[in-house]
């Protein structure tokens, strides 16, 4: 039982990095949290915004996605935990990284899912895919965001070493508002 608790703790640690990074990107004084309020505005960026194990690949148009992405990560994490394969649990503790790119369209539905990095283990890859697929649909994108979709890349780590995890990166620098996708 304690081994299972250790696995859950390790997985929680990996995704806690994601959640804390996404929350750091938001502005607590103006974040909508779970209240359904409008998202606040922040500077748009031209490069992918990295929030822990999540990359925002779209121009955010100045919309603060921190609270929205925190919810996305929470739901994906919950669904992923349900399908983590036995090979990633004791005694095997298989290690691996899976990266999946997808878009969330304005109504919250997932489209265009594709692997961008395989772990080399089909069970690990399928569990990561299932974590996203089982989360579909997400909440609709914020009304302040006028693009037809938000492109994301999620990285799933199984039993990572500390050196495997991405370092926290500072927020991307502001960019002109007329940026092409």
C-alpha cells in the first residue's frame, strides 16, 4: 500500500509542477478562478509559452489563460492517473516521457491530437493519450479569446529523475499585437 502511495505522490509532484507554473502565469488579483468571470488580459507572445509540462503554442491575444489551463491540467491529471499502466508502478517503475500536441476549439472540444514524442512504450503512450481523450470536452475557451482554437502540447513524465523535468522558465516577452499563427 505504501508503494502505491509513493507512486501517487510522485505523479502528483510531476503534475504539481504543471499546476503551480500555470497558476504563476495568472494574476491572482484578476484571475477568474472557478467563478466563471471573464479572463484578464496579459501581453501577447510570439513564442510558445511554457508553463511546467504544458506549452501554449497559440498566440494568447493577451488573454490570461492561467486559471483555464490549471483546470485543463487538473482534469487531464485525474483521468491519466486512472489509466497509468502497471509497468509504470512498482516493482517495474518504467520511466518515459510522452508529448502530445492538440487543440482546444472554442466550444472546448479537443481536435488534432498527435504524438510529438513517444516514450517507446505503447502502454505509456496510450495512457497519456487516454488522459486527454477522457477529458474531452473541456470548458469553452474564454470569451475574450477570439481565435478559433488554442494549440497546446502536454508532456507526460513517468517516474522521472529530477533532471528529466523541465526547469521553470520566466514568462515569455511581450510581442506586437499583429502576430500571425
